[in-house]
């Protein structure tokens, strides 16, 4: 259906106002490059049509890596303006009937809005449709000049406005849909602007001058219009994005105690009736189940949480929590930590590359690394898996129902059998058989545990 539309994303500008060694379109918003946002939106808008990014030499390699397979590229070797940039994409989009043109520095444009542009242009007998907005702070935007009848007459760049035109509050957002044949023939005929650039916006005057109608789609979502020219704009967009994401989750049934201090990344997903408390950051590819309670003061990055988990004042990175896990305050999970159903992890603990079985408790001051820990194990305060011998990481295994006394050092590789106990301060250098008790340094067996009936 939309196969006949191709998208061109302009991304070759120098972005000098960012004062950065990094090309503007590679600066990040919500943890992803601006270019990625623009390409995602364009891709959704043209639903299966081609997406071509016009890029400069310095950003080309990084952009190709970022978007591998998602878009193709056209190089703009000289920065001769937005019209010249668009023309560079002519070859890669040839054959398309309509061309959507957007800018990589408008990251909050929604696919729905771009689709509205395309749909309007489909019905338009004239050659182009453009997106406008009404803004009380039209800084830097081209102004939409209308004639007495209210029809579109021209776009005047801010630098070239008369004092009267400067007062116009209808601005050119910088997204357009064109009839392809008209676009390609008209682009090459545009005059050079006084600034020495070819302006895409001059196409409006050209169409109107030729007696052709220019259609307008207007957005009333002020966030969409935030273009990034400076780092100040970037911070503004960050706040706007956060508001958009947070509102979305509240509508989906998630309670946010304080949206202004809640940071939820664009790739995060949350289940209904989860509550997120103040100062909480959910980042990367994180999924959270239903009825969880996260925060306050918590960072969760690239982690998977089941239903009914509670995490207070803690940091989780690359971790997995099954249902009903309770953590914190002040707990730290590092990559490969897997806490199974009903685990309780209290304050000042760290778990890395380890599994804690269902119902296991680790209340206070412990380090567990490279360990397989069974169900219903009690890990006493101050327990440490001494997993690193200076050269390599060694594994620790603790079987179901074991009881690890306070301040036990488990010198890996080592295994503690089912229901075994270690005394307070034990330094365990050898495997501990099941149902036995070991104490001291190095730990030695003092007795078998009471054997239960029938064993
Ligand atoms: C442009 C519009 C302006 C509009 C505003 C909205 C023109 C002449 N002006 O101004 O009417 O209100 O966007 O954001 O189009 N680019 C290239 N190659 C170039 C120049 C620019 O690829 O030679 C790219 C930039 O990377 C950017 C986009 O085109 O993504 C817009 O360029 P920018 O310089 O930011 O234009 P504005 O001054 O914002
Ligand atoms: Ca811009």
C-alpha cells in the first residue's frame, strides 16, 4: 500500500552549534542516537518502503554501523543546503511515486504524523504537503507565509525574514511529502540562497509560483517540534521524551510516584499495576512484570523481572529475577545474576554470574560470584565466595537447604552439600559433604548433622 513511498532522512548537516567532535545526528536522546529515532519514525511511516539517509563523510561509517540493513545511504560531500542534500538521494529512491523528507535532528516526530503527511499528499492534486506547527517560541524556524486568502505562499528562513514575518507563529517543522517527478525536476532549478545554500523550503514558492497548491498538515503536539540545534535543545527534548514515555506507561496501568524523576528508556516494558517510586532509572532492554514495586532510588539496566518483585535503593545490571523476589536496600546485581522465585536479598550484597535457587535468603553483607546456589539456602552475613585466585574465576556450588554461617569464606572451587552447615568464620577450602557441619580455619568436619528419620 505504501510501497510507492520512499523516505529521505537528511543527516549531513555539520551541526556546528553543538560544539562537538561528535556529529550532531549521533548525539543521544533517551540513550539512542538522534539518527536512530528519525530513521525508526520514517521506516514506520513508509511501512516497507525504502529509507535513505543523506550523510556526510565524517558520520558515514558510524551511521552505517548503527543502521545496518535498516536504511541505505547517500553521501553529501559538500554542505550546500537541504535541497542539495535531498537531491543526493535521487538515485537510491528512484521509482518511488512519493518522497517523504525528514530531518535527523527532529527526533520526536511521530510516525503517525508522518503518515498523515503522506496520506494528505496522496489526496493532494498539487506537488507537495508540509508539516507546520504553531509556536510561541519559533526560534530558528522557517516561517510559513500565507496570502490574504490564507493559502500558503512561501516559507521564509528566519535569517531572511522581515520584522513583520518574524512575528509569524506558524513555523515549518521540516517534514514534507512530495510527488517524486515534480521534486526531482524542481530541485535542480532552485536558486542559490543569499547564504550560499540551496533551500528545500524554496520549493514552496516555486510550487505556488507555478500555480500549484501546497497542502499543510499541522501538529499540535509541541514536543514533536523540538529540533536539535544546540545541547540546550537536546536537554529540552530529553525532558519531552521522558514526559511522553511516562504518560504512555501511566495510561498502560503503571503508577509513577514522581514522573519528573522517573527515567524509563524507550526499550523498557512494564506490566500493569507495577509501581515505580521516585528517582528510579529503568534502562536498556529491561522488562518488568506485573505488580512490582521499584525504587525509590533504583537503577535497573538490561534486566528481566517477573511479577511481584520489590526492589528498593538498589542497582541491577544484566540480571534476571523470577517472581516475588525482594531486594534491597543497597543491593547490587551484576551481569548473569539470576534470583529465582521468592529469593530475599537484603542490604550490602553483590551477586554476579550466579543463580540463587527458590526461597534462598541472603540478608546482609555478602558477595556471591560464579556460584550455583540451590533452594532454601541461608547465606549468613558477611559470606564471601572467594572466586578469584588471581588468574581465573572458580565456581562455588551450594546445594539445597545448606546453612552458611556468618562470615564464611568459601574458597572456590568448592562445593557445600545438601543441608550442610558451616560455622561462623569458617574458611572452607575443601568440599563439605551433605548433612555435615564444618568449622574453623581451614574448616574441618566436627560431626554429621542429625540424620532425619528413615535416612
Ligand atoms: C530547516 C528549514 C527550516 C525549518 C527547520 C526545522 C531549510 C532551508 N530550513 O532549518 O525552514 O524550520 O529546518 O527544523 O530547510 N542538512 C544536510 N545537508 C545540508 C544542510 C542540512 O543534510 O547541507 C540536514 C541537517 O543534518 C538537518 C536538516 O538537514 O538534519 C536540517 O538542517 P539544519 O541546518 O538544521 O536546518 P535548520 O536551520 O534547522
Ligand atoms: Ca535544524
